[in-house]
């Protein structure tokens, strides 16, 4: 029945488009997606088009394909595309059709997660803020106003894709779509209206006749034919499974690391851990679709990041923020994908058998009718290695690892044994803008009550006042002070996120919250004047909220403000309030060439002044390597290059271990060869004289492989095609494989040791007690002047055994130039 429904939808889609292009038949059963009648194991990666640039898309997609991916996934960002009701923007970096066509041009599938609520650590979860002002609206509920706008946008996106023949049913690359996003985490709060909304959303989506399946992630009760899918790091353990035996196991978000927030340390996720849980999901849950979130994180340009999320997004993904490969993560997963694909036939058509091999060891075996067999040997012990018996042979399993046996005999891959190289990313110091005469400054005027035009007798909620047009809202009031005692206490409570306080135009203090606790109290002693006193409080949001039930009811900004007389403790709380939305420089857009002429800039005077704009001109570094702006000397604010915002910066907000984002990606497409306008809007008082425009490159590669490591999977495939028992083929040996990025070559071997080298590629290294004196010469001959090289780990390669009876390894560190 499922197959018939999709076939009808596919026919309707092709007829409706008027195209003669042959469509793909995309269906599913309890084992996998079925594309043109063939079951598929699909590896997918998230690349979000607004977090990069059109100029970057081809390279990012090509590297994803080279890494063994079959598909590219992206959300659709509603607030990017419909900034005002009925006014759409699909141009430039927002051209999702161009992005999907690039995926298609490179021969990959696409997965379109429309949402249109997406979260994604994106401002307001992707919802346009104007929805907040629709009378009677309740987001993500069985609420007619919300459903009307949600359906309008969803249908708009689907129609665009159909008009360009981009669904697989029309011959395009899109094989899967998503409606809603992780609704199961909030559904309970909405009661029966939540359940009704889920039913409606599923029916609405399927009624759009895309001809491909729909999914709902983290939605165990996904209705009808919509597939429920898993998000998280350990779906091989946590996924409850499809809610129907006729639906496949799908993992829509395998988090490749933790996203970074200001002031918090983000634990990194290793390549070994990702590989373990992907393999476990496929073996234990019969998983057939895995999407890496993110495969390339990119940059939260402008004010697109949600509350307290840094501008750099998922920088430790397989492709880093700049599009460079993060090794060994990228390479280790590439090997994993190849190993899993060797098992495709038994995985997709075989019978699964679970066999216990020890207290914390087990095997999943898949036997196909054709006689093909694949086995996955698992050691769940995180501390100890294990030797397990399987089919009259013994297999050594490192702690917390899985060995993949595509023929139930020979190991092609182990999740804990990393043979891929490690890379070192270097920031090359560029032009330092340390001359005072190249900078100009403009200082924001501190508004007082008389200079404001918006008035209220109460404290206004910030988001409802600014309408997400600015991070900033000035709260001002004035009062008469007659006492001879000029000392008082200013007491403020806020829902977040930061505050800068001024009394009679003078700064009296600042405070900030955190993502975990955005609320804060601010209390400080102030000196008053006899007569009229003006208090100006700049409330700052560091991004909109992005998640949670009843998002439309979330609040920010000041809640209470008091002036307390120190002597008699009298409280003054009843004020008339004046408001100014945003900063003057924002309103005049002085970060653009045209707007810059609207104010009188002065020569740079001195660093450390709050609420100051700085501008200069800078030349692009030569070459085509990525570029980053070093803002380590600045405090907090936003940066623009040639009128385009590269995002918020906040290097002064350190994590507990003392780190902060200091480099900010400037895409090459934002730059001219010379004379680029750089504008910094500084809140706290940083020093622009230490700012520099740096280059980003992979400067060093390191490989460390032992004799017990496995040969590359590519050699397993090659020899399996030629020999019945590839394990006995002498040419299949572990190797150190080194490769410099495109347009660079190995210029120097800084370390090489065959024997028992100490340390590893992550930390320090040194020659051990056993070392072949030929090590460096052999490696130099194999690698110098080449973009990539291969050195087998064998005694013969190095002219003999430097220490008989000892387990040996080869470690090589090479410089790229």
C-alpha cells in the first residue's frame, strides 16, 4: 500500500510539472528507503546554505561526497525567506533552489527538512517574529492562525521545488522531506491540541503530493505513513524504533560535536565515538539512514544565532567552519562508510541474529538468502579490551569498539582503530591594524528620557518592543533628587541577556547572564546630582530564544528598576519610561559605505571606550585560503565587512577553561582585493589596534599506525575482488596515509619513527626505545614534494626489524606548504 501511494504521488507530480524527465520511485519498507526498486543504505550530512556562501557550496558538497556521503540535508529557514508576511527572499545566500541544484549536479541525494519550525540554534527557531503579532496565535498547536501561515510557507517551498523538478519523483535529488521538528519534546505541554496538531501537520504535508516520504524527528507517534526518526548521539542505544513494522529506522541528527555557547566549555566528540554509535545503530537497530548533524556547521552570520550561541557553529564537524576537513573525523567516517557499504546485501535483505560473546560483548550477524554474511562484533566495555571467539576464530576488540566483518571472517574496519591522518589548523598572522591613524571612531550618544519618542508608564517587554530589529533596547527615565546625600543604589532585575547602565551619561557598570541562567540582578552604588537625574539602561539580547513550548510567550528585558537612597533607604520605583530601539549607528547603517557618511567620524583617540564604532580599510590577504578576523583584543559587539555582517563577537566572555571564540570567518566572497570597509561596533571597550585579518590553513598532518591497525578499506575492496581470502594477501597492509590540502604539498618531514614512538598525533611525540635509523629517509623519499603519500607499516619498508619481538608502529609528522 505504501508503495502504491508514492507511485500515484510521483505520477501526479510529474504530470503536474509538465516535464518529460523520468522520476525516481522512492518508497520504503521496514528495512530501508527503496529508490527505484533498490533498498539503500544512505549516509547523509547536514550543510546549511545560509551558514555558508554560494561560492562555498560546490566545495563543501564535493568534500562531503568524497567523504562517502550519499545525501546532503538542510533545514529551510522560514525567517530568512519570509522576513515580512508575503514578502519572500530566495536570493544570493538564501537561494535554496541553487543549493539543491548544486547537490544534484554532484550526483547526491537531498533531504529537505522544511519544518518550518527548525530550532537549529537559529534565531526564534526559524520562525519569523512577525508571527508573534498575529492576533490569537499559538505557535505549533492546533491553532488556526498558526496553521494557516505554516501551511502557506510549507506549500510555497514545496511548490518551488516542484516547479524546478527537484523532487526525486520528478527526476530530482530530493528523496526525503521533514515536517515539524522534535515536537515530541514539547507535545505534552499542549495536551489534546498538540496531538491534533501532529495529526494535522502530517496530513497537510502528505497532501502536498511530493512523491517522496515525510519524516518527523523525535516524534514516536508520527501519524500514518510519516516516518518517526531519532536525533541524538546514541541512537543505537536510545531509539525506541519505528512505530510501525513497515517503517525503516532513520537517524536524522547524529550530533558530530556539541555546539558552542558563550561562557561554556563544549566537550568535543571523537571520531571513534561517532563511528561506534553509527555502527551500533546499523547493526542493532537495523538502521539504514544516518544523517550527520552537522557535517559542515559554518557561520551564524549577522544576528542569526539564537540566545548565547556563538557565531562559529559546529566548528569540530567533519568539515570545519571554513570548509577544511577536520581530521581524523572526516577520514575515519569515510572509512566507516566504505566498510558498511561492503555489508549492504546482508544488511538490507538478511536475517539478523544476536549472539552473546561475553559479559559485555556481543555479535550481530546478518545472513542473506544469497549466502552473503556480515557480522558486527561489539565490545561494550569502555575500559578493557576483549578477545572474543566467533566462528572458530578469535578476534581482539579494543575497549568500546565494533569490528565489521563484511564476510563474517575478515575484519575490514574497527571503530576504535584510527588509521586516518590528524590535521593541525593554523591561523597565519595577516595584516595587523595597529596604527592609530588607520582607524576612525564614532561614539554612540547616551539617550536620556527627553531624547526618546516612545513612552510608557510601565516597563515594556524587549522582544515585543524591538520586533527583532535589534539586539538593543534603551530604557530611560528621569527623577528629581533634592537630598544633600548624593549616594544611592541602582537596583535592576532583568530577564536577560546583558545590561550596560549609565547615570547622567556616565557608565556605572555592566552585567551579563548565561545561556543556562539568562536572568540576573544588577546592583551598584551611584552618585546623583541635586536636581534632575537621568538614568539610561541599555538592555542587550544575545540572540532570540529558539525552543520550548509556547515560544510566543517568552520574555526578555528589564523587570524591575529601583533607586534606593542609602541613608533612609527610600525606594523610588514609579517612573515614566522613554525607549529607544537599537543604536544610532544601526539605524543609520554606518557599517555601509553610504551609511558611513551619515555621521561625523573622528580620529581614533584611545581604546577602552564603550559603545564606540570603529572603522578602517583593509586589503584581502593574497591567495584563496580562508580568511578570519582576529578580534581577540575586542570585548563584545558585531563586525561588518563591506556592509555584510560576519556576526556577533564576544571574546571577553571566557569559558571556565579560559577560552573564547576569537577568530571570525570572513568569506572570500565578502572581500575585494583591496580597500575593504571594516566596521566594528564595540559595546564594552575593546582595543582595535590589535585586530588583524588572518589566513586559515592546514599546516601539519600526522599519521600514527601500528602493525595491528587495519589496512584502508579501499584495499580490502580491491583485494576482495581479486582473491577469495583478502586477509592473506601480502599487499594488504596497514599504512600511514598523508595528504595536504589542495594546492599545497608536503614540504618537510618534522618527525618520523618506525619502532616504538612515544606519544600520539593529538599531543606530543618523541622517539622511543626502539627506532629505525632509516625512518626519516624512507618517509622523505616517499613524501617530500608530493600532495599525498603512502608508507606501509612493515619491516621490509624500513630495511629490517629494528627490535624483534616488539610490537611496532609508524608515526610521521609532515608540514604542508
